[in-house]
């Protein structure tokens, strides 16, 4: 059986024809599109013990019950090779991205026996997110423009939210998290990045308190258990921090920001850009806090104006 991994490429790099290279046990092929721009790469290799890794179809009463896909950890060597090629192609050829996080898996039979065992020849290993089906209304546009002078100070911090969300859905969770942290830092740190000061400022913020409370409610939903489990696995030597979920979460955010903002090839405690998935929950938690927090932040100027008018009325 031949296992073939196929990934899309984001680049303007040109090639007149398919370029391939064989080295045991792999064959790497880069393909151009009709405009001669490279747009996909494949890696294939013989795969001897394939039986437990091919997709299967479970039947019930002659009907298809479900499609069972294998765990996506049986082609890690190919992914590491793609990461290697991406790094050097970015430097030498201007590659922007090889989308190795979203590969298409192909099983190629080499004889009739193998072909008879394949229920599904290829499938996508994409991590799909829910589509954004929100709709713009005239009311939203009117309100956003009419009240722009009251909330225009949020233009910059919310631009970091936009970047964080974009990177999140591209599964670039490290840089996604860092942008979400900049939202909170910009809104509440008063320019002081000292850990004690920043965490205390975060603890005193009613907006962040609301964001964290709503986030913890989300973590109790069945489809968010993976993120809840990740958070519970974060443990501090200081038991006082562990006993206060809000304080613990803020410490996690600050400490991870410190870890992911630096890099050393020789340190055992460092960021791993090639292991984005382990930071998925961190980015999710930061995004959730920022999203709910922004609701209160946007309303704050209107509440202040309302309070000021109320105070004037009392004086009259």
C-alpha cells in the first residue's frame, strides 16, 4: 500500500512543470497550477502495516452507519519533512505557507487484495470550524457609524482581536493567543507589564471578570470539555493560585505569554511553532475572554454618559 499526503501551498513561486525528488522511502512532488505557480505538494511512501490506519465504514442492517477515520498521528515523519521544506522554501523561494495542518490523505493500492480492503481511497484531515453565518444589517451599520466617536478608542485593541481570530481559524494558535493577550494588555494594563501589577489590574477589572465568568460557563458545555481538561491540567506550586480559578487563568495567560514571546534553541522550556495544536485551548480561552470582555468594554462609554446625565439630574 502507498500512503500519499497532499497539502496546498501558498506562494507565488513558479515552476514550469512538476518537480520531484526520491529518497528512501519517500517521493516528494511539487505541482504548479495552470499559471505555473506552485500550489500543492505530495509526499508518498510504501506503508506496510496499513490495516489499522485505513478508513472504515461501519454497517448496520445493510445501511451505512458511520465512517470511522483513523487517528491522524501515523504520518508525523511526513509532516516534519513538510515543515522542514516550508522553513527553507520561505527563506530561499518566498513560500508563505505549506498547509500541513490540513492534509488530504490518499491510500493507493498496489494489488487487488489491497484494493478490496479500501473502503475510502482519500479523505481530508482538516479541522473544520463552524461557518460564520452572521448577517450584516442596516441597523448595525447605522449604530456603528453614529456612535463611532464614543468607541473609536477601541479601534486599535479590536484590530488585535481581528488578527487573533484570523490566526485562530488558520490554526496558528501561538500567534493567535499573543494577539488576544495584546487586547487585554492594551485595555487594562495601563502600560505596566510587570506581572504583579498586570494580574492585579486584571483581577480588579469588571470587564475581565465578566469575560472569565462567561468563559467558564462555556467550558461546562459538552463540546468544550477538551479545553476545560487542558485548563484543569495547568497546576501551580502555589496552592492559593490553584484554588482560585480566575486567578489561576490569569496566571496561565501571563505565564504562557512570557513563554511564547521568546525563543531559544537550547532551552528545554521554549515555544514550538511546529506543535500548534498543544496551544489550541490556550488560544480558545483567550479568544473567549476577549470576546465577552469586549461586550462590556463597548458599553462602558454609554454607561458613563448615562451615569453622568443621572448625576446632573440629581443636582437639578
